[in-house]
C-alpha cells in the first residue's frame, strides 16, 4: 500500500514544479516584455493569428512554432511598441486581457494534468486512509480489549501512512484552485463585454477572436512544451487487423500538419517493402497503399519514420540506414558500433529485434545492447542527419529480458514481456542517468506484442499486437523546470 501512496507524493511534487514554472517562465515565454520579435527570430512561425489590424504598429500578433534553433518550443506574442503602449489605454486593456487569458491558459493546463483517473485514485486512497485512521482511533480507545499484536500491526501501518494525510490535504487545496480557475474562465466573457463598452467602437468581434486565437496558440504550444513522466497507459484501440504476427507501423512525428500518412512494414525478417497509406483514415478503411522497395531488407521491427525518412536496421548487420521517401534513395548509412545483431541481443520475443530505433520529443534514439555492456541495454542519441552517436547511456537492464522498449521525453521505458499480462516496469532517465522500477500495467489484447513505440506528436503508443495495429494513449505528468527551457 505504501508504494502507490508514494506515487501520489511524486505527482504532487511535480504539480508544485509546474506551478512554479508557470509563474516564472510563462510570461517571458509568450514575449510579454513587448520586445518586438521578428518572424525569423521566432524560428518557424507556422501560423499567426490571422486577424491582423490595419496598423501593424498597434497590432498584436501571436506566433507559435514547433521549435527554435535550440529545439525549444516557442510562442511569441508580438506586442505594440512600448512608447505607444503606455499611452494607449486600449492597449493597456488588451494587456490586461492577455494576462487574464494567460492565467486562464495556465489553469486549463493544470486541469488537463489531473486526469479523471488520478482524481479517482487519490479519492480512493483517501477513503482508505481515513478508514484506517478511524479504525486506529477505535482500537486505541479499546486497546485493552484487543490483542497487543493486532494493535501493534495497525499502529505501524498508521504511522506509515500518517505523513500522507497532509499531502492529500494539499491535493484538495489544489483542486479548489482549479475550481477558482474555472470560474475565471467563465468570467472572461464578461470581461470582454466590459472592454467592449469602454472601447466603444472598437471591434469586439475582432478582439474576441484574437483572444481566443491566442488562447488556442498558447495551449497548443504549452502542450508541445510539456514533457513528463509516464504515469498511465490507456486501454488499447484496435485500428486495423492485418498482416502477420510480427511487424511495425507508424506515423511520422515530424510530418507537417495534416500529413497523417501511415507507414506499414509486415514481418521482421528479410522483407524490404514498405507500405505508405495516404492517411490514417485510408489505413483504417482501405487497402489502398503505395509501396516502396528499400535497397536492402530490414531486420527486426525497430524501424522509425522521422521527418520524411525511414531509419532501419539493415538485414544481418549493425548498419543503420536512412532512406528518404521523397527521393526513394538512401541518404545516409552508418554502422552502429558494437551493437549486437542477428539475434545476439534481441528483445524477449526474438525476431532479430536487436536494434530498436525510436523518436521522442528530443529526437532520434537507438536502443540496443553490446558485449562491452554485458548484453545490457545501451541507449544512444543519434544525429538524424549523419547517424553519428551524439551521446550514449549504459543501463544495467539485460536486453534479452526486455519485452519492448520505448522512449518518452528522454526516458526509456521497458516492458516486462511480450505475451500475457504486460506492464512497464523499468524506466531509465537519460536526463539524470538513473533508473527506477515502476509499475504501469497495460492491456496486451492479442497476446503478442512485437513492436511498441511512442509517437510524440500523437502522444500515443503504436503497437503491433499479433496481426493487429493498436494504439494506446499515454498519461504524462509534467516535470518542467525553468532551467530546461
Ligand atoms: C525581452 O525579451 C527579449 C527576448 O527574450 C530579451 O532579449 C530582452 O532582454 C527582454 N527585455 C526585457 C526588458 O525584459
Ligand atoms: C494573473 O495571475 C497573477 C498571479 O496569480 C495575478 O497577480 C494577476 O492579477 C492575474 N491577472 C488577471 C488579469 O487575473
Ligand atoms: C469576474 O469579473 C468581475 C468583473 O467583470 C470581477 O470583479 C471579478 O473579480 C471577476 N471574478 C473572477 C473570479 O475573476
Ligand atoms: C529531459 O530533458 C529534456 C531536454 O532537456 C526535456 O525536454 C525533458 O522534459 C526532460 N525529461 C524529464 C522527464 O525531465
Ligand atoms: C489510392 O491512393 C492514391 C494515392 O495514394 C490516390 O491517388 C487514389 O485516388 C486512391 N484510390 C482510392 C480508390 O481511394
Ligand atoms: C526535416 O528535414 C528538413 C529538410 O529535409 C530540415 O530542414 C528540417 O530541419 C528537418 N526537421 C527536423 C525536425 O529534423
Ligand atoms: C486518445 O485521446 C484522444 C483525445 O482524448 C482521443 O480522441 C483518442 O481516441 C484516444 N485514443 C486512444 C487510443 O485511446
């Protein structure tokens, strides 16, 4: 019982970090200091608010971009120039409005983090705690009538749990804050109405649409920013039933918006035909696909499609190949030094799954094992252009006893097996070079998982489960410190 309770503690302390981060970093993140940032500085401004008033000097523009040059997510608000700003009451009101929206966005984010599941979990634990406390009091009152041993056992249990009561209280206080935030969101409409009255002819519709647009952008940006620790995996959704027992399928996490092409590779051995479906909808409903013939067959199911190229392990080798779909040609190939191959260090299910390539929020990774690391898992961050190793981490987890592994936010999660009841039970953080044992069960619906990979764009796990293509959603708790941003 103490183990799950400790988890609540972890969750709550991350909450505190989020709040901290929000108050300290968010204002600068959205560029509230009125520095006029140009589109170039903002990286790739993929969209602005669309509502641009005639005079750009008075305009408020919002840019969001997936990444700046350092790979960080950037939301930029281009505010009117300072000199005009201070004199212009209208702009001042807008500024207040923006602040309001910011506050609102923060609160929505906090709400998001508290999934129903976690709330229920905490409530359940609280009931148990309170029950135990009551029982303990009763026992204490009548302890003369009770056997000393029994009394002692309950007392010990209570002592163990007692420190968690204030933690629960804190959680409830946070929940109250969320309610307050909710009210604030509802209040926004009336604030806007007030503004309309004061500003007379000022175009309310335009203002309103700009504000909601801003909110949407901030939200999308924060979502992209928010990395975290895996705390839950949803029930699976079967997308399609096709192919053999082993294979892999995926979408490209770096594809442009609206591009939901699905990539499909049946089998783990000596195959070289990759199917491309035009969209997820096509994949679900049709058997209409384009086929690419790779110059070499692949090994295992560790392929990954990233930014328009497929990265795969060349059959019977420890060579990684980057094949560009646009040009239908190899754009890079490189040996992954010391990596075991040809079923030397496969995952528990076999299938030449020695080298597993994957992509998370931070980029491209290779997961494999070496003799030097005694067959234990090695994690390497790869340069997606040159395939050179940027940095490696050695774990103490035997590769052959891992069911599957996937990377989220720089942490490698390892499952305990590929058949029967499965759970994620080992996590290695490359940020801190430390590991921990965790316990996150997930349903293995068709009893044989030969591929399991995270897609940071969808925040979902893609699995190949015994001839079924399956998706799981993940719950992440956000651990962001301002130094990381
Ligand atoms: C405003 O932000 C820019 C870019 O982040 C920064 O260079 C500048 O120092 C900031 N100005 C103030 C007054 O904080
Ligand atoms: C936004 O939140 C900050 C800090 O909680 C507060 O001081 C400020 O008044 C809020 N702004 C609005 C417009 O509600
Ligand atoms: C709601 O709006 C009114 C004015 O429109 C304001 O006085 C009040 O403080 C607001 N309440 C909250 C919770 O923001
Ligand atoms: C690990 O570091 C990366 C990049 O510095 C960051 O994006 C990610 O949120 C961190 N992960 C965790 C779990 O702290
Ligand atoms: C099949 O897909 C191709 C492109 O991938 C498309 O041009 C064609 O119209 C599709 N055919 C059907 C019947 O959907
Ligand atoms: C994707 O590839 C293009 C060139 O093909 C490159 O400019 C861009 O930086 C790449 N994006 C990522 C996220 O690697
Ligand atoms: C994941 O969550 C999204 C949004 O709530 C939902 O639309 C989707 O169906 C979910 N997918 C799975 C596999 O549960």
